[in-house]
């Protein structure tokens, strides 16, 4: 998977927001809000190919969670990103 070109993570008033920038994202007319851990994951995979396991590994390195909880959270997050069309498979 990879974040689609033109999507940028911004911090606005203490909130993390993904916005579409540039001509390739002209039809993206919304903002996607991310919590701190989702923003941490976004920063960790920005600009490179990644797998669900890469995201799980990042969570396990930073937070005290079980592998199962990390995997469940990553599955939900990937689905949100797919639903909002900000990543490619």
C-alpha cells in the first residue's frame, strides 16, 4: 500500500488533518481527522510502500499494546483510509 500523491498531514489548532493538495486531488473536498496514534502511523509510512504489518510494528514499538490489539486497530485504520480513498493497495 501507499499514501496517494497529493495527500498531506497537517496540524491545525492541535488537531491532525489529512487534506488533498494539488491538481490531482481537486475532487477531494473533505478533510480527514486523525488522532495522535493514527498521525504517528501516517508519519511513519509517508512516502513509502507499507503493509499492515509495518503499521502493527510501528504501534508495538511506540505503545504498550498487545499484537492482537495493534492488528485490530490497524485493520480499522486501513479501512478508514481506503473508504476515504487516501491510500492505494
